C-alpha cells in the first residue's frame, strides 16, 4: 500500500479532478484504490464519485478511537473504494476541536486499520489517494504526514505559481518535522490551453523553476474533463469518441506516475 496526498493550497487547481482521474486510471490497471476525501466541501466524494455517507463519518474516526474500516464505502467500480468527507471535518480543519494525536492522527488511523477486524487495509489496497482541502491547515498536514508521496496539481497562472511556492514550503515543513521520507512525486500542470501564448509562457515559467519535478504530461483544458466529473465517471471509463483523447492523457499521466515511483505497467 502506498499513500499519495494530492495537495495544493490553491482552490480550483484540479486537486479533486486529478485524484478522481488518477484513481480511475489506476483501477483500470487492476490496482485496488482507496480514495479519501479530506475536504469538508466534499467535492470528490459527493460530486465526483457520487457516494453516500458511511455508517461512521471520517470526522468521527479522527476525533474518537474508531476503526477507519467503518468509513469505507464502495463505488460503482469494483476496485475503487472511498472514505467520504463530511462537514464536521471543518471543525478539525479550523482547529475548533481537539484531536488526540494531532498531525499524526490520519497516519495512525491508516496504520492501525492494518490490525483491525478483518480489514487489513495495507494488504487490501495498492494505493490510497488523499484529496486535500484548498488550504495549508491541519487536515492537509495530516495528509502529508500520512503520505509516502505528494502529487501537486498546478494551475500555472501567476496566482497559481505563488500558491505553489507556499505549498512547496509547507511540504518541506512536513518533511522536516514529521515525515522525512515524504517525497514530491511531481507537479502536474493542469487546465491549460497549449494553443495560447499566455499558457505556453506560464507552463515554461513553472518548468523553469521546478524542472524535472514537473510531469512531462500536461492535462489540457477541456469541457470534456468537466463533463466526466459531471457524469461521475473517470475519463478512462467515459464512453464516446469525444472522451478518448482525455482518457489517453490520463493513462499517459498514470504511466509516467508509475514510472516515477518505480512500478512498471499494471497489476495482473
Ligand atoms: N483540465 C480541465 N479542463 C477544464 N476544467 C477543469 C480541468 N481540471 C479541472 N477543471 C475544473 O476546474 C474546477 C476546479 O477543479 P477541482 O478539481 O475541483 O479543483 P480543486 O480540487 O483543486 O479545488 C472544476 O470545476 C473542474 O471541473
Ligand atoms: Mg477539491
């Protein structure tokens, strides 16, 4: 089991879209994936995956000593499971409630689940993808402490680059104080229109600073990618020739991701 945190301070930088489509692409390769929605806005779980609430909400698992196994729900894809977000996560995010274990809480929940009743999380799941809220808060720190890898979707515009610098600083703090083995797997440039000079320039600006950290694959701006989330269907599973190009882009990104983490191809 490897844990990926999808993190960027900026809202609208395609974190949830990336988490959703990477989860889809990994399940297409036969991996078992657990998508955790850590954003109280519930975009990934409610809007994109379209899953309902589990018997025990995630916030309760973080606040009380309950196994996270109770928070896992199925999705319409056999290999894709989810831990939905709930609105009470906001109180944790804003520091209004105390949680035992603080920044280490999610990490310990995921590890502890390994020993709980019949669910051996680390044996069952190949990948855990955590979708972070759009801020550098306690929930995001919990994700960075729980993760092996951090994936940063990037909006390459000027505001996006400032947010990116702050995000990278926050990740460095997580590495320094809590999780020295956390690795930035890469920056994924999203939502760009490669035909415009403005977007070409902003892409170059990100590549000039972050160099080989930036994935070669870029995710183009397209209404089809928006539609896929409306359909609650990752691009790789969308039917219709109009989606083919975007399915291929996400497959290519997934291959590049797997190559970077030293895994070739899929699971047989
Ligand atoms: N490649 C893309 N092309 C067009 N729209 C996109 C693309 N990626 C994301 N979006 C849209 O941008 C908005 C923000 O994306 P989202 O993934 O929810 O961002 P975040 O989770 O970082 O706040 C959504 O409306 C989403 O549909
Ligand atoms: Mg989001």
